[in-house]
C-alpha cells in the first residue's frame, strides 16, 4: 500500500526544515559571537554564547569544543574535561580534531597534577595524529616529571633508611656508653688490683724492713754482750 503525502503534510515538513535551519543559524551566530568574546579574553561573555549554542544543538561540534576551551581558560578543569568528552561523542570521523581534543584533555589533567592520566591522554592524541610534535613534547615533559617524582620518592625512602640506620647506630653507641659506665662503676666498688710492679715494690719494702729489723736486733745483742762483759770484768776486780 502506497502512502501519499498530502498538501498539508508537505507544508508541515517545510516548516520543520525551516525551523531547523533557523535554529542552526542561531547556533552558528552564538558560536561566532562566542569566538569573538573568547579572542578578546572575555571568557564569561563567551561562555554565555557557547552555552546557548549547545543548548540549541547539544551535538554541535564547534560549540562543544570551544566551550571546553572556555572552561579551561576559567580553570574549571573537571567541566573542561567533561565538555571535551562530549565533543568526542559527536566527532568520530576526523582524527586530527579528535587528537586535538585528547591533547587538550591531557593539558587539563596536567593542570590537575594527574600525571598518569595526562600521559595516557597524550598517548591517545598521538595515536590519532602521530605527527603532532607539540603533543609529543608534552608527553615527554610529563614522563620526565613522573620520573623525577619517582627519583624523589626513592631518595626520600633512602633518606629514611639512612635515618633509621643512624638512629640504630646512635642507640648502639648509647648502649655501649651505658655499659662502659656501668663497668667502671663496678670496678670502682671492687678492691684495686695490684700491678706486678707495685707488688715487686711492696715486697722489696717488706724485705728492707725485715733487714733493718734484723740489723737492729743484732746491734742490741752486741751491746748486751758488751755490757755483760764489762760487768764481769768489774766484778772480778772488785772481788
């Protein structure tokens, strides 16, 4: 069965086409106004025009892409990334433009200090456009930053290990000092041990004393004998 279009149907279709053309014309007008404001660094003003454009046509590629740039200039990083991703849902045919969007996502993630995801975004951009030297340079910068971070972490870890070793050495030294002090205290409480030289000197002193004593005794004996002899002689003379 054939379906014929009536006169009124043709008029309705024509009206829809006309309204769509008018809407698209408004979208283009808002995008152009947004571009002029953006180039003049009037980002709040350009946002209004871009936002109006994507409201009229959520799939408008230029409006979505430029709105992502606008968010970036206002340092609204998360909104910027979301907008670029919306653009990528509509742009699926031009690898150069898709690469540019991924490049901008990498820049935005770099601003957020998310180096790992930023690196992946730059790699995605290079897969789509291997000749993009700016993206290649940014990728090298991010990789260098990641390597520097790793080196710093390794250095900090080494410093911590060194500090632990130093602490352990200090603890060991303190223990040794305490042990030495305790040993000295115990030695002070014990009788002083006599060295070999001291013992020899003391023995010599004792022998000297004994010799002097013996000589003194002998002198006393000799005097007593002398006195006894004199008494005997005196007694004989008198008797």
